């Protein structure tokens, strides 16, 4: 990809002024770290409130009499069963039940839904959605919004001071607090927090107000990655891909039992067949011995030297205090406590299967 093709965040000037170091991610130029550095940014998000620019992600509004039916075809869930303001983690699957993207869908009205898609898949997701929409009485709008996340135990207080009350909103619910705004209580860190889609002018005002609060700090993509990894959350393209199904990924909790049994979503037959025979591999947490991180792509072996699986995400967990990783192993090896060995540049590093998450989730559920 040439530099000319790189997409830039609408608020890029603010990140430059804040001293961000940029890097490429999913076709975008993204702030990786700020002067505080990844360790401080990570810990600040866990202890106070981290502000993330996630405008590389895409918001789609799906509306009309056929909106729920379209979503039920596209995703393995029951859109009609959602209460207004309720959000649901779900997927686009292919016919083989591979995960094309993982998404969050929120019901905003009887016939209106908001979908949040990942940056690298946004164009393919939009094409997929529009093709499916031809069979339904529905309108798909790709929204032009700045998208911000504020994450951490003081996120609600910082928003309140900035004039945005979050009082009755609980985890995995979303509302439209103002015209052209969308706010959900969700995130990608394991902490309490919010994601807010809003017009650029409003975003600039909000960011200025939030950063006047000493509890709030800009957080880059590097700490976003270590935070989500400690929380055991998947990154599409690494931990979940079009070659991996929800059963292997340990994500069947996102698919209601009745939908598993009788849903007519894309990939339904393939997923039922996988469930019937049981997945051959499973996603697990991995805790390496010592301080050396084990990173994506490392091969895993059992005690006898037989191939056991591979690492999909890995790094150091600043809150956990040790290296953390996720990967896929043969199903019989997926029990916590099983010892495997990761090949890191020719050295075999012992790694233990570890329960996920590495740090407890602290969502506000009620």
C-alpha cells in the first residue's frame, strides 16, 4: 500500500499536537503511542480514564420494516428479541461458518439498528450488507462520524464533568443522547467505559473538555492492544478470521440456543455440523514462563514435541505483571494448566494454558 492510499483520522491534527507517534493499521495512519508511553497509557486506562480515537471503525445505521429480518440473515442472533437500547456482540459468518467480522449491533428503535464494524473489514462489510439488503425492505446508511472511546473506572465521571450524563446506561446498551450522536456503554479494554460516535465539530469540543480533566489521557493503539489482550478479547484478523468459526473461538455464548438450533443465518448448517462433531481446536489463554513475551505466529508444541497449535496474539500484560498471549490448540490440550512449549526464534519457552481473561472485567452491569 502506498502512502497515498493511507486513510487519516479527522482529528489527526489533535494527535499530532499531543505528540503521538503514528503507524499503519488496517489502511489507516493511527496514533500508536503518546509521550507517556505504552506502559503508562495502559495503567492509566485501568486506574483512571483513557481516551481513544477509534474513528477508523465504521458505523452503519440499518432501518426499515425489514431491518430485523436482514440482521437475522446476516448474523447468528435474534435482532427482534433485542430491547430498544440493548446491544449484542455478533458476527458476519461465511457459508463455512468462518468469522468475516465481529460486530456490535444496538437496537435504537422498533425498525432501527446501529452496527459497529472493524476498520479493516468496513468496505467488505458494507458491500456484504448492501448485497443482502437487496432482498429486504431496508435502508443501509454508512455514517460519517468521529468515533471515540473513553475507558476506565473514572470514564463516567469525566464524561459527567464534560456535560454528558451516563447515569442509567449499563454495559452493552446504547442510546442517542443528542442529534447525530450514538453512545454505548461498551469497549475493548475490560473496563467500564463508553464508545461515542458524533459529528467532527462536536467531537473537537468534547475532546477539548475531556482533556481539561487530569483523569483523562490520550491512549494509543499499542496500549489498546495490551488492554484487550489482558481482557481476553479477540482482534479480527488474528484471533478470529474467516478460517475460524465461533465454536473454535470460544464465542458460542454470543449465539442464543434457539438461533443455534433453528436460525437461518448464513453459515448455519456449517456451524451446526461443527457443533455436532465438536471443534478440532480451541482458543485459549497462554501464560509464558518468565518475562519473555510470546508473539503472534509462534508455533506451539506438546511435551513430546508434537505440533499442538499456534499463538495468535501476544505481548506483555502491564496489569497482569507477566507476558500474556492467546492462541489455538488441539481441543484435548485446551484444559487450564496444560503445559506446552512455544518456539520463539528456535528457543522453546514453556507456556501454560491459562483461563481468560488475565485481568477481571469491570463492566457496569446494573
